[in-house]
C-alpha cells in the first residue's frame, strides 16, 4: 500500500481520493535506473464496451487519461521481476459515445455519477513480465468512490525513440473487465449488461 500511496501522490492525489479506472500505462526503460513517463494526452484514452439489450454493443470513451508511470524494468529484464508504480486519473464528465443525449444520461447519479465522483482512479505497483515484455498490471480501481482490485492485460506493448520529441515513448493497448453493479452503477440491469469491457490505449513520454 505504501507504493500505491506514492503513485497517488505522483498524480496529485491523496490516499483518501481513492485509486483508479481503467486505465493504461507506459513501459520498460532501457536503463537500470527507474524511468518516469508522463502520459501523452493525445494518445491516452479509455474505451468501454457494454452489451445493450442482448443485441448490439454500446461503445464510448473517456479521456484524455492523466497520470505518470515509474518503471525499473531493467532490473528484471528477462526474469519477469521488473518493478514500477502507476497512478492514473480518468475524468468521467467527458464521456463520449457520439450521442450527446446518451452522454448526459451516463453522467447521472445511477451510472457514472459525474458530479459526485468527477474522476475514476487506478493505482498499481504489481507488474507481471513475460521475459522483457510487460504482460499484466495488477492494481486497485476506484469508481463511484468504491475500490476493488483490477488487472490490466497487455494486448500490445512497445517502446520507440521519438525523433520529433527526442525522447523515449512507450505504451500500448491494455484490456480489463469489471461488473458495474459491484460499484453501484445499476441503472438498466439486466437489460444493459453488468459486465463492462475496457480497452486502454496509452503512450508515455519519458522525462
């Protein structure tokens, strides 16, 4: 929990603020010293999917995601023991489904509750590596003031040297699932599915 508290402080939060939603992450540095990455707002978003009345899938996104990632993967390169800390903030008021009337409904107290809980949080310090590749991030997800464990599975992950920025950029796509009813977002059940799929796209720029 000490690592989680440090991650919260890294994004300007206190422990009382909670942990985080959905998410997203940076990547593995090439050096032994820990590297800090700031998420790029142009390339860091959380997309969600939920089945609607058993027919089509409702989709939308949140973002840009704000936060930092500190990684020391070099110490565990090839061994699956690299360490790190992640702290992410996702604003709920900016939900975007492409339909403004639906976005307004989603912000209501029985769903996102955006007025009472303007942000969702994710903090983590448990990383699982498959050799040199980041495979999974296990942390704590806080939605509507309720915190529960959440694991993000890496669908794709890579680093590059950005010629324009002259800095290392790391990121990828991550997937997670949760049941919205566990967090009190109960409107529409069971006609609108309980299970929500998250797909997180992130890029972090090394400081």
